[in-house]
């Protein structure tokens, strides 16, 4: 019995077999998989219960900014599309309870409107709130984990659970509480009070990103984690003379060496070949074990 026949009657779930996922990531690598678009937390809970009962693997795909998808994914891809009342962000509050599927651009707009101190740290990051929390996304200005008070999840059996954030909940580009099969469905996020300079900080950081990163191209953001504090991956790759290095339709960006741009139709194999070459050279010349910042699920 197919996945579709098991979940087709779940209200709030839209199933598409062998869906083309190429346009569901910012990198636009060729990929396909069975896709379930989920409209509510209740629908997600019912869906995961069925998947758990039948031992069907799954992964969550948000805006796809930091995920490298293989050409064929042997798992159900879940995309959250929860309803959101924009009035929640219309007023100044001490904290906000927001759905995981909400784009960070909405939060940045609220930060500009209300002068929310701390919210400048995720300026320009193309991610949903859930995806940003999962990888503790951040910029040179800080990380989102420092602002999260509580995270709401659905576990692998379809049951809700909460995680109250502590100083041990996050580290660099990583969370320490999402277990296998857990799906982040929302969070309570705070700020550090009002600051009239926040709109200026956000505007200036957006300009900085525009000038230093290839924001207008098809890419997946920073590919590698910085190997050590004070050591920047992009600068190290640049020093190796690898700006412009290509594999198939992929090219190390001439603007920022920790970005890889998709210049034409490209796939996971070409990405792996390119990044393996960079990792090998990095190890040979610097003695660093380069670690990917982007995620590569179910290959």
C-alpha cells in the first residue's frame, strides 16, 4: 500500500506523489520526492502518527535555504504551511508565540516597526522560524537561539511536547533538544526591549550582505561552518584560490567563497564532488576538518 493511500484522508494534509522539489529550495538542485503540505498542528500530529505506525521515514522542508536535496529522496517530505494572523506582530509585546512555518522576513519587519532589540541578529536570513531554530541560525550580529524562550514540537509518535530553553539548548549552528523524528511547530521568542537604532542596524546590515554576498543568485547560503573561532571559512577558501572553482553547473562564488552558486541545471553529485574537493584541500593545506553547515538529508 502506497504512502498516499495511508494519508489521503487526513484533513489538512495535501499529498503529491513524486513531486518536483527543485523550486522548493533556494539552491534549485534537481530533486523529487513524495510531498505532504500540512496546514495545521493537528493535521501534522495525525500525519506523524500514521507515519510512525507504518515506519515511514520523513523530513521537514521549510524555505530550503540550507538543505541540499538528493535527486531522489526515499522519505516523505513534509512542508508546513500553518495559518498565521499577522495581527500578532502588529503590536509591541514582551514576547511572541509564532508558528514554525513563518518566514523570518515577517519578524524582521516587526523588528523595524517596533525597534525590537536583538531581532537584528537574523537580518536577511532566508529561513522559516522553525528552520532557523533547528540550526540556531545567525549572522555576524548574533544567533537566534539567544532569543528563544520555549519551543513547541510534535514528537515521532505524533504527541506534542515543549522545550524550555536553557543555556545548554544551543551551540554554534546547532540545537541540542530536537530528537529524531521531532518536528518544530512553533516557539515563543522574546527580545531585549526597544531600541530606536534597530531599523538603522537592519538597513545597514542588509546593505552589507548585499555588497558582500551573492544574494541574487541560486545558492544555499554559507556551505561550511567556520572551523574555529575567529577563523572564517570563506576567507580560507579564498586564500586557496578556489573562487570560481566549478563542478558541472556549480561554481564557488566570486563574491564570497563560502557560497556555491548554481549556474545551470545541477544535482547533488556535483555538489558532493565540489565540496569534497574543497574539504580535501582545506585539510591538506591548513589541517582543518571542514564541516558542512548545510544539511544533506536521506541520501
